[in-house]
């Protein structure tokens, strides 16, 4: 992506600018809040297909996120192949069984009980798409020289948030999944050692009988998540 010849600072005029008055800003902020309050993590997916172009547009949205030094230290692998999805499911369930059979701390497992999760992950087969998020520890210049990436977890986290928001706006459901460890994904998907698997996101439409855990819809009130100094 980067060339040694194009690393100098060059300011350009702000290309886009929102011209909203206070009322319009409040209306817009309220609209996005209402939209995101309707986002649900589901584990029951329909087999209805999703156009690849929709997935590409959502991933492109993730790619617009800010990042440390603008290095954009992420890579997204989108998978619709039933064969590859099943291989991922088998490997993920193997790690999950280790977790539920004693690998995970008792407190952690108890914390998951209201969510209703188990080692079985059929959604990894059923969801029409899996998006694997990789974090890039370092990058390479056009001449092959390595360069360090900065604030990688923070940058990838922001990009993933952009992606999940875009998927929701496209009318899709997304379920984040983080089996630990996830090194098997590098081998399965032929990703380089410079990349660390960060998350599996199952993407699709909810099944007709989809449910969500009641506890998942309990959100902290604003006064618990915000402090204001004015």
C-alpha cells in the first residue's frame, strides 16, 4: 500500500463537510440511536442468501475507519463457501469444547450462562457469510521493507464497529464469535504470520424463529456510561 516516495505530509482541503444546525444534528443523532437500538446479535440464521456486493460494501465501510498513523492494520476475509465454513466450524467447536470443559475460568463460564451459549456453533455453517477480521501486526512498503503498525487493537476495533454498523444498516444480523485460540484461521485461510485473527462475524438474515437472550437487551443507562464536565 505504502511507497517510500509518498510518505511526506501534504495537507488538502477538507473534502466533505456537514452543514447542520443544532436541531438537525439532534434529529440525526436521535435517528442513528433509534436505528442501532434495533440491532440484535442472533444465533439463529436463515439460509436466505446475501448478495456478495452487499458484503463488499459493508467491508468497504469498515475500511473507512480511522487508524493509528493511517496504516489501516486490518484485513477482512469474507467466506460463503460451505466447505470452508464447515472447516471453520469444526475447528472453532474444538476450541470451544476445551473452554467449556475446564479451559475457561468458572467465573467466565457462569457469566455466559444468561446468554445461553454452548460449544456447539451451528450458525457457522448456516449463516450465508462469515467475515474473519484479521489484525496486521506490521505492514510492508512497496520494496518489501517492513514497517510497524500502531494502535492495532484500537484501530481494528473501530473498523469492526464500522463494519457491524454497516451490516445492520443493510438489514442484516451479525454475531461476533471469538474462539480462543484462533491460530487455525491463518492456516485455513492462508493468511500471513503478520496477521492475527481477531474475530469471526457470522452474517445473514435471522431465522423465522430466531430468539435473543433477554439479558442481552438490558443496556446500561446513559448516566452509568457517561460523565460530563462542562
